[in-house]
């Protein structure tokens, strides 16, 4: 099963995961990171930025692949995930823009964009550490309920709930694109380490379904149960509906000092 880590705040979670990424990059300066967008991974990126500044780290060789992109937004749109990744990750961490890839969401060539992205990930040697959030409907990436557990990068239709959830980034829910291109669940499972973060009580039902429910396409986040090295990092509120929460705390408190997440 996944390792469940429950901490007292998103900032503490960010520090923990940033430490794991820093260790990975110390061992492999050109490691491949799977980059999530949205508010959930921001504490990780913030903690990494501070480490880069304080330790004068050079991350220019790091390679990255974003999880997803909206389909049909105009080039340069501030809420495209290309723009978000540039603002939140590339510029603060000093990554080389040429090394950071985002699925192609333009309508021109969209029919082959998924296959092209899969080939690019494979050509890079695969993803070493994949960051994930989880939506209130249980999606990871933009793999909405009903997504095949073996799916690869492809175009998906966003649920009405996902569009409402993402409306805070747009003028209105009507402005949120209907379609996206996303790494598939099968793509995510190929990453060597998967780290899923969730914060707040609104994510508690989705977390419980992903961690303790049956593995099902109806709950896409449950695919992490099939991964040999998955870490779920939560705050207290996101963990509030887990049945075995005391056991998860016990395991974390008694983890051997030499083991890392």
C-alpha cells in the first residue's frame, strides 16, 4: 500500500517533499520531475525555491513534464498550464525552459499530441518523481471518474464539478475550457516515485476513496494503490475521513531513520 504521512500543515508537507526532491537531485542533477499545477503543490515549490536560494543550488539540468494542459486556450493565456508552470516552477527554481515540457493543447495537431507526449517522456528515460494533487471528484491529473486505469496521455472532457472547482482561476465557470489533455493513469503509474498531496477537509472524501477504497476507474486516485512506491502526504483535515489513521501515524512515527519517503 501507499505510505501515508499526516502532518500538521501544508507548509510542513512542502518541506518534507522538497527535502525528498532535493535528495533526488543531489544524486541525479538531471532527474526528471513530474510537475503538478494548482494550489496544492505550491508549498513544495515554495520550499524548493528557498532551498535553491539558501544553498545556491543549480537546477538548470533538471527536466520536467507537466501533468496536463487545457485544450484550446489562446497561446500565452495566463491560465494555461504552460504559463502557470513557468510562473510557479521554471522561473522561481531557475529551471531551463527548454527542459520543461507541457502537453500541447492547441487545436492544431491535437489528435497526435498525446502520442507525442508519451514519446517525449519515454525518450527522457521516464519520470523519477511525479507530484500529484487530487480533485474533489477524485481525479488525478485530469483523469476524471471513468478513466481507464491503463490510460495514456490523451484528450479528456472535464466534469462540470471540475470546471466549477477551477472557475476561481477564470472570470467564470463558463470560461473554463471543456477539454484538456492529460497524462493517463497508466502514464502516472510508470513514474518511479509518486507523491500525492492533499490539504483541507474538502479533499477528505476523495483521499479516503483513493487510499482505502477499492481500486476503481470510478475513483481514479485509487490507482496509487497499484504503485510500488507511492507516498501520500496530507494535513490533518485531508486525513479526517481515513479509518486507519492511527495505524498510519504509528507507522510514520516508527519508520527506520535510514528510510526516506
